[in-house]
C-alpha cells in the first residue's frame, strides 16, 4: 500500500504529490463538476431552506437554543465498564476545540430528545482525501431525519486539481445546514447555510483575539499544516497539490524578522500590501500570478515567492529569483500593522486565511475572490462597513 504523503509539506515536491494522487485513485481527477473524488455523483439539496428542511417542532418557542452532540450520551453509558471504548473516529484538534466550546456553553443539551440542533461527533472539517487530517470511514449520511436540524462544519472540501466545493468525499450532508468556509454564491442557500472564515489550528478557543496571541509569539505559523488546508490553501483556499504554501496553506511566519530592510516613518504608511505564496499553475494562479502588476515599490507593496516543494526551480518563471529575494526581506506582521488596506486574493479555494489576519491588525481587506460568500454574510452587512 502506498504510504501517505503529507501534501501540505513544503519538502514534498509536485512530482511526489501527483504520483501520490494517481496511486490513490485513477478517478480522483475527474473533471465532471458534479462528481466527487471517487467518481460518484454528488447529491446536494440545493433547494433546502428552513421552511422545507428544518423541523421546528424540536425547537420550542420561548426556550433557549439547545444543541446536542452525537456520541456524548453513548460515551456516558460506556463509563463504569472495565474500559471506556475509544471513539472509532479520530477527531482533529480544531474540531475538538469547537465541540468543547459547545459543551461548555449554555446551549449544550446532553439529552438528545430535548435538543433543537444536532452536531455529529464525526469530524467533517477536512474532507480532502489528500490531507493528513482527513477522517476516513465516516458514515455516508446521518441516521436521524437525513440530516434535518443538523449542523455540518467544514473548512475544506474537494481536492486537487478541481477542488469541487460540494465534494465531501463520500459523505452526504443530506438536509443539514452547512457551516462552511470557501462558500460560493453558486451553491450558498440563503437563510439556511452559514459562511465561515478560514482560521488556523492555533486560533484561540475563546477569550482573546488572535493578534494578542501573536504578540507573545515570535515565529508562530498562522496556518499550520492543515489540510487541505490544503486544501485550503495558501489562501486559505488553496491547497492540495501544487498549492501555495505547503500546497494548501499560505504559511507565513509571524513575529519580528531578524533582518528586515523595511523601515516605517508612521503608522499605516502603506496604502496596500500583500505577502504570500503565488501559484505558477493551477486554480488560483490566474489571480496570484498577476499581482506583481500592482506593486509600485512605494505605498503598494506586493511580495510573493515561488518556493514550495523541492522542484519549484523546475517550474519557476523569470520573476521568481527577484520575487524570492524581496519576499525574504519583509516581515509580514509589520506589513499588516503598517498598511491601510490588505489584499486578499483567493487561493486554491475561495476563502483565505488572509481575511482574518488582516482584520486582526485593523487592516481593511480588499477581496479578489469572485462569488465568495463573505463570512457571516447573513448577519453582517459588509457593504456598510
């Protein structure tokens, strides 16, 4: 059996990634937009709304919202035996944090019969089969009402090379509400689904802001080797093979650079900045590969690097040498702190880690991601901000 390759590792070159993909499945690269990674037809309840895909009888008027987590009651029943059974599915650190927040909130309901909303113990955050955080052997669908009144959290769907937004790798969310990053208006169900921002593994569980955490850290990577983070991608959206950083994430180190040629005369001395990986080919390259045209070396600073994987030199273009040199001279955190606007281009997927990064430093995000549903768009009027 072919060993697992971490497709988000910078030490893994593109040739290795492509070979790994071919070994996983000869159907992985199907171009049919309605097909998943295994070639099966994707079923999506595109017409779901609260009026036809939600059971309001479970949510009594005047009562607080009650959320039940699948598996909690089963685990309690198992206690008292000689040995508590372990969960069959491995849960990522990020998903465990999310479940802990719910369990410790006033909305948590241990009794399933009294709950209005349900969240599965199965980790659906990363549905890119090429990611080390991908959860295998999930049930194909929900047992209760085909997903009605369920919340499905997802940060990464689809895989290289097409990153199909609705490809959850054999998992069918049914009538569940999708709480999802990198959501497009093409598939977004208004008043039903919830658009999430991409956030890194080391994002605080609660009680503080990310920028305050960064102030106490010297070289913390904003995006860990996620999945698809990879998937996700450099832009949080990128990922997967041929992705930006590590293939999926734009992995920019935070903290003060030991050597930086940049000097700032005043706060927000720059008009617009961007620093990150650029894609030489594949989804997202049409955006990031043209950003250099904006750079004026004055108040609009665009710094990109071609470095990703061992074979990046074989794919480099005439700009790579100069780009790589400039990229290493500037500290990303300082750029964010000293700019009025921050450019947020898409990556392999629509969403980007850059969005939360810029907001955490009071830098106004300028989005380059067509059809992306901005985070919490149903409650935040972004046009008025």
